[in-house]
C-alpha cells in the first residue's frame, strides 16, 4: 500500500485577512508617493497533512515600551512543508481597520519538529527507509504466533523455534520493503518525488508527494507493488522445490510464499487506500476524465470494504472457511480475530477518508494564486519613522511596508508583528529599518505563481512575509503566510 500526495499544514499566522487587489503598483524612487500594490501572503506546513483551522483573533494594541529599535518583538517562525489551496478568506467586520491600528496578534505555536518516522535503515534510490516503533510490536507478535505453529510442525526445535520465527518476521517485512520499493522506483521513473518509505504496523507506506499526471501512470504506479509481491511468492515457490518438506528451510519458504500471496491479494482489493483502490481510481478517472470522480468512487468502495472486513473476517474464521475447524475457533482466538478485523477495518476506513481529503486539497490547489492573495504595499526609506510610514500606508489603503533605497530598490519587509508591538507614542521615534526583515532571494516570489508551484516556492524559504514582484521586477506587493492559511482553510471547508 502506498500513500501519495504531500502534506500541507498551514500554521497560524499573525496577519489580518487579505483583500484581493486589482493590479500591481510600479516601483517608485519617491518614498513619499505611496505605491498601490497588491500583496498577499501565505503559510504552509509540511508534515502532517491537515491545516490548522483556528483563526487568530485580534487583541488590544501592544503596550510594551522598547528602549531601542532592536527591542521590537520578533516574529515567531512560521515554516513547514506541505501543500494547501484556496482563495482569499472573507474579511471580518473589522477588516477595514488601518495598518496602524492592527491589533496585537496571538503568537502561533512554534513549529514542532517533523517526525522522522522511526529508525533510519538506509536510503535505497536516495529515498530514506524508516522502521516505525510499531513494527517491533508486530515483529514480536509474528514471532509468537509463528513460533506456536512451529511447535506443532517442528516440535524438536524447542525454544529455538522463536529464533526461526524472528527470522521469518524480518524476512516477511523485507518482502514488504520490496513491495514498497516497487512503488518508489515507478514513482521516480515518472519523476514524482518520494518523501520516504516507512515500515510500520500492518505493512509499509511509500509517501509519494505528487499525484500521477495520467490515469495510466496512476494504474502502473499502483499495480507494480502487488505485482512484485506475486513475483516474490513465485520465487519462494520455486525455491521450495529442491527443499525437503518438514524442514526449517521448507517451512520458512512456504510461510514466505503464502504471506506474499496474502499481501498481493489484500492490496489488490478495489478500495482506497489499497493499491487495488488506486487502480480502480485510475480506471474511473480514465472513463470519466475526472480524477476526483475516481477518488470518490474508490474511497467509498474502500469504506464498504472496511465494513466487510469488520463483519466478514470473524465470520469466515468462525465458519472454518480459512482452514481450521469451527470447534477450534473459540475463546481467545475469537477475540483476537475480532480485534484484528477491527484494526484492519479502521485502517482501511481512515485511509479512504484521508484519500478524499487529499483529493479535495488537490482540486482546490489551483485557486491559490500569489496575485490574488497579495497585499498592497507602500515603499519607504529605511530612516522613515514608523508613524510616518503608517500614515502613508493608511492614505494609500495599503497594508504592508517595503523598505527601499534611494533608487527604489527593495531591501527588506517591515514585519506586521513588529509594528503592533510598538506603542503609538513610540512610533514617531522608531525607524522602520529596526522592524524589518532583510530580503533574501527566496523571499522574492513571482506574481504569476499559483497552486503547487507557489507552495513549493514558499516552503523552500519559510518566512512570515514575501515580496511579490512582476516579471519585469516591479514591486507588486507583499504576500503574508497567514493569508494563505486562511484561504486554504476556507477552500478546504467548501464542498467539492
């Protein structure tokens, strides 16, 4: 089973919601003449896949009294990798307040370090492979269960049967790794980035960050995993032929053959998030021409499959259809069968729901445009007092300040979080240069960026504000990370 799609998790920002603007403002050499620019901002996170829906509220103006410009409060870092999409959020009732009277925002929580996924085992094809802590629990469970079977088949092994069982558990998950590497190689062949492979409870996951461009590639990407499991089952079957049955090698090879057949058959079931579900999605996508239709169909089949597993697996076990007599399937075995069915059903149901959410994210991703999210900005020189800069911005209807040199070249961006931290009586004595963040190459983004390209650009250089420029180099405005988050949340809340 593999998992495609990046995760975007916008972090709460400190900026006010944005108003869409009609066009760019030209760069000027006269800092007293306000430029009418459209600026927007955005925030994205990488790691977990779900946006923060809480919208920061405004509070009273900050009352701190900094003694120097350096005392202005610093913005908390907003960073992350992930993807999001949306359109400008509806402004609240107090949206038309001027920049000078913006309330002090709540500080967002510091970004938590992205989980690495467990113990790093290697980097085949440049993709990190992690073993999750839950794998050790499963390995112990497999060792115990398979050891009990060996006691009946090879009683002469004694306690050594558990070493043989542990070897089987490791070999089985090596087969699962081959299954996931098949997805990874296919994804890399189609130029789709793979974040990592993780071996975990009930199998493995290949985290592919982008969606296949065509239904044919989607089908191939999903099918290669079960195909490799079937190939492994065939190889283990061939290896069994010269081996005497009833020996340790014979039992191990038979167990690995059967387990790979089970992995292939289970993943071919036609419901998301299983590989068979992705194959069904590709078929519906090909027929309808709409990837979202394929996702909806495969996800609902996956949910129906989860219900069938929850009810059907214990019934099959109790009926003896899986090989054991009905009289033996009582007591603790019944409880274990029901628990296993519940866990499998929960995994499938949750995965189907996540697939629907990711599909909706991708559907709304093109709506996220730098040009429509950009805030209008006013250029000011570095020695300009904050009160004068805010007056110019308010007169121009702008909500951002760009520090420029005498020739009008942008040097830095004045941080809104720093502005609200300066009391009004101090603003005439504080220069904007003390509240600004120097521009780096990654903080300059094109006004033409949209969708995933915009998210990738902002993810590469985490910041709270970005300078948006035209292709000619003219200042278009300022993009705020918090505005992108709000647009993302609104888009995700809207039905597909």
